[in-house]
């Protein structure tokens, strides 16, 4: 059983940056692909990006490329989402998730955090 807890959300102006963190406990962290998803009131859960077991492979949704960066620290059981040049449309609840598969499909992720709210003002 893996427990995930996100932090770092908040209110930021358009063009600003935020760094989200996700702390894991239980399980073997390095056994999991870690991903970030987000959800808005008018959208289903949306894939943001993922990072592979060793941290060498990352993959991002098109809207995140060039602006968002995922990194992981296996020693600290933590994964980060650095978000730069934020836009109002990035306003959402952001979730981290863990999977044994390198995939962007939410249904393949076994463990989820409770989410952290990001609000980007124009």
C-alpha cells in the first residue's frame, strides 16, 4: 500500500511559477512510475505528465511540454512538478499517482493523492 500526499498548490498570477511536491510512504517507491494528473470542474481527470522508474524517462501532455517538468528523488520518496509560465487554464486540482506501468491512462494508476489546488489568476 502506497500513500501519496501532494503539497505546494496555491494562488499565482499568470506567467508565474509553482512547484508541487508529492510525498510517498509505504511500498517501494522506485518500483512505481509516478505521474501527475489534474481535474477541473468541466473536465475529467487529465494527464499532465509522468516519470519512469529511474527518472530518466519523462513524457508530458502537449500543453505541458516546455512549461512543466517532473522530477523524482527516490531517496526522499518524493516527486515534483515544476510549473512555469502558468496560464489561467492551468487552474485545477493536481493529483499525483503511482503505477507499475509506464502509461498515461488514469485507470492504470493504483494509488492517488488527495490533490492540491492550483489557481492561476489573469
